C-alpha cells in the first residue's frame, strides 16, 4: 500500500513536469513571457524615451580616450524613470565608430547597454541589451527607423526600435535611435523554440561562398549562440545547397528571405550582403532552416556612398582624416610627451585601427557618404541583379533564390507591393510629417547633432528628401518590372557603390520618411510559420520549475510520514 502511494505521487509529479515543460509551449502558452513587455514599455514609438546614464567620470574619460577598444564599464541607467543599476556600458559600431573617433570636436558615439553584464538575468521588462545608434551620416535621423518599419510591414522579424534622448552624467548627449539587440531575448519573441544557431557574419565566409566542409574555414561567420554545444553542421549543409544546386527549400525560409531582399533592394542598402563589404545582417537557424535578419540601416536609401573623412555636412574636410588624426597625435607628443596617449588612442593611430570593413584607397573616415543619395545610379539600382561592387555569383544566397523562376516572380511581387503601397508621395509625405512632429523639438535642442537644425528641416521636404527618393525609386522599380527600363548592375563600384562620387565637403540635402502600422506578425500564420509567443526558458523559469518540483517532493514526503503516523 505504501509503495503504491509513493509510486502514484511520483507519477503525478512527472505528469505535471511534462505538461509544464513540453505541452504548454506547444499550445502557445508563454512560460517565461511574464514581464517580457519591453516592446511597448521600452520601445514606445509614440514618444521619445528618456535614457539617463551615470558612469564613473574616470571610466567615462577612458572610454572617450580609447573609443575603438569598445571596453565595457559599469554604469547605472534610468529609462523613463525606471532605474537599473550596475549595467554594462560601452561604445559600439564599425565604420561610424572609427569616423567619430577621428573627429576633433565630437564624442557622439553609438552606445551599447548590457543589462545583465554584471548581474545575471538582470533586465528591463525582459530586455537584456539595448543599442543607442547615433544616426551618423543621416541629417533626417529617419533612415534606419524607416527601413526597420518597412521590414516589419513586409513581415520580416525585426528588432524593436524607437527614438530616445540620451544624457550621460547629467550632460545632454542628444537624440538617438534605440534598437533591440538581436540575441536570445529577440529570438524568444520571434521564433518557435529560440534554441537555434545565431550568426552575425562579417569577414571570411560572410559572402556565404563555399570554401570547404570544415567549419573552421568560415572564421567570419561569428556564431553567437550554442558555442559549446553545436558542431554547426546545419550551416555547412546550407552552404553546400546554395552553392551546389541543392534543395534550398530544405535549408532556407525562402519566402522570408525574398521579402527581406525585396526591402533591402528597394531601399538601396549596400552597406550589407548585397554590397562589397558583405556584412550587417544576421542568419538564424532553427531546425535546420535558416532565416535572414535585418541590421544596421543608417546607410539605407542610397546612403552608402563615397567621399572622404571628416564631419558630415562640413566643408573643407579632407579624405585622410585618419592620417590627420595620427599626425595631430604625433605633434602633441612632440610638444608634450605625457599628453600623447589619449590623442593617439582616440585617433586610433590612423589606418592601424581600420580593420573591420576597411575602405580601400585611403581615407580614414566615411564623411558625408549620403550626399549623393539622389544620384541616378541609386534611383535606378538594379532589381534584376541587385548587387554593387560584386557579382550576383559571388553572393550565392541571393543568387540561389533569384535563379528559381518561381522565387524571382514572388520577389518581384514584393517589390511591386513596396513601390505601390509604401513608396508613394502620399504615404511617405504623411509618414515624414508624423515623425517630424515627434522628434523636431529634440533635434532642435540636441547639442551634439552632426547636422544643423536647418539641414534637418530641409531634409523633411523638398526635391532632395527621402520622400522624393522613394517616389522616384518606385517609378524605377515599376519601369524595371515592366521591361521599360533595363539596368546593368554596378559590379565594380567598390566601397563607393552607386552612391559614390560625393564631394568631400558637400552637405547633403536628404529627407526622410516613416512607416506606421504593421503587417500581421510573422508568428501564427505569418511567413515561415514562426510563433510570436516566447517559448524559451530563462534561468528564472528554470528556478521556478525547480522550486515547484521541490515543493511537490516535500509534500509527498510529508504526506507519506503523516499517513505512516496515522497507521
């Protein structure tokens, strides 16, 4: 009798455990979704969120003296009145980071806040990492916002984003775009089990061309999850398929990728896989199937052009800003040897620190890469061979997709949808007015902005605005789809790309736009059938389940001894 009682109790406990761990997620019940409200509580797009950062003055001085080190320091942050202590805080970026580091009169870096860097599982409404992007080379401060909005409208899983006004140690640092980091929390909110392999390609192998079946040969793929538990065989199988005529439907979320590349082509985003730097995107594998995720769009809408170093919008800057910074450091060393180190660190010793995504042909900085964004090459960027500075064959993921007639037809449908539904003067004009109403007061008081308020206002409307870019781009897309316009791809543009040729000191007159409202989310019937519910298990959830099991065990033991005593 006693053994039967114990066996029944254990069986009951196991049934509950199986239901909690296995059945509820399949029914769409969110296990660790409680508190995962950052999409609305942190990224509220109806307002400009306040972000107040406090960091030790000595640590902050080190950050500004050596920004290229991207060293993390402890800080406290208050976001919309909610304080989170002991978070990680550092500079972030690639080309923009080096460009700002070369400026003599600006410390307007992009920043990263890591909420659980020093306190395990610490978060803000479920958010664990927040990027604050400085909108470099964008007088409208709307390029990235608009591009992400369009991705969401077209059903692509996209990080949350909204405008944020930043202060550091009580000093106003200006208007930024806050963007959710693509990591485990993002995956939990957008994918079915969120336990797959996440990659951020940048370097050897990031063009996704076949090298070998040895994963170590793809050193630039940069696995971000499952580093100690996966052999990455799924990646090798996918690369084999797209390079050697395999069954790509077995390895790719085809429809999601077609939507993604349609948007990327429409907005002429070439600081990306479709350009010669082949970076600024993520790949996520789940159950052997890969999706592509959007990232870093301040150079979209034809903004990835040529030009030299220096501060955007200022005349008289030269292409060798990095070398000038180095010379300045050397001169300071001659005058005062003890004062040399800080200047040398900020300058990054010129070209020695130009490693990731380095521009060939000299020139330390990006300067005003957006100045020529309305060029004919940008407006008429090819939708048939949508690459620049490379060939379609050298981008096998895109080539494999567009080599299938059925997929190309669907890609063309998505381009037509963008051209007729979103790239219209009415839609873009209203969107521009809406976003300008929101951010103009913050732009006007921003003490560190790269462009003047007048340049910002000129970019909101007029002949050289994102509205007009979109309208003209839509006309070109439609003409290319109908066959009335045939465009040859630019395969030799290098870093200049189709937007090259900008005069080094010429201030850009570009505009902006915004998309509000969204296509139904990708989960629950969206492309790829991804679930919107968070179905992963955080450490907190594991601890809660463990506590539940302990309580059950204690109850069983108590009941056993209570029954024994009564007997």
